[in-house]
C-alpha cells in the first residue's frame, strides 16, 4: 500500500511543482476571476463573496477568438502561466521576458505590456485559441484608457492592480469572461470584509 501511495504521490508533487504550486499562497484555492465585458470590471470571487474588484480594459474590437481578430475571447479559461515575479511597477515585458526598461504611467506614445503577465488558456471551443493568441491579463501604461475597451484582445489593468491580482491568483485559477453584468455574479451589498476595490 505504501509503495502504491508513493508511486502516485511523486508524479503528483512533480506536476504541482511544475505548475508553480510553490507560489500558491496568496488566494484561496476556490477563488475565481470574473471579467464583465459590459462593465469593464474584473472581480476576484471566493464562494460568491467579493475578494477584490478592479477596473479593466478589454478589446476595442469586441469579443471573439478567431486568429488575428484582436478580440477578447469569451467563456471559461484558466491561468496557465504567471510572468513578472517581483518586477517593479511599469517594468516592460516583451515576449514574456522583462526588457529592463520601466515606463511611466500614461507615457506618451507607449503601449507596452508592463508589470505582470497572467497568461490564459481556453477551456471551451469558443476560446480554444486563447493561449496561442497570447491572451493575457497584464499591466498597461495607458491607464487613462482603463474602464473603456481599448486593448487588442488582452485584458489590461493598472499596474498597481495587476500586481495585486497577480499575488492573489495561482496557476489553474478559473477566469470567466462574460457579456453579463457583474451584479449577476456578485451582490454589491455583500462584499467580503477584506475586499478591496479601486
């Protein structure tokens, strides 16, 4: 019995470590993200209770998942990778590698990916291309556009918000991107005592 247990647990531990399990400490395992496209809001929810709420920016081209559409995919996805541990706010990330440059908020003519990257993978036919399309939740220096659709498919956030969210979620966290309003999922009068909002 002990031999069978060790044969089963060793691969499981290796899998969890390869998925970044050692970093999973900031958020409850049951927490999920909900992205409301009409509200331009992302909420971190645990068992129906609001943990955190952030203003975001989805695609200015609308929703969808076809190649080269620059649209934000809908449906259920999950966090497949996290990039940017301990980078300073505004640090530029290109091709998922920090460049060493830091960009100020609303720097003229700069539309870089900054601070943190949360890479999404689709779980449904309607979003199966998301990972190959490099659909991220990421920081943007164009913070003046947050709250309005302005991206090229990704979900953009203020640097302080993506850093906060990054520390709360883990590999495997589910993300629902929906055309429904946030009040369908979270009652505004029932936030968690520890919830934060921008």
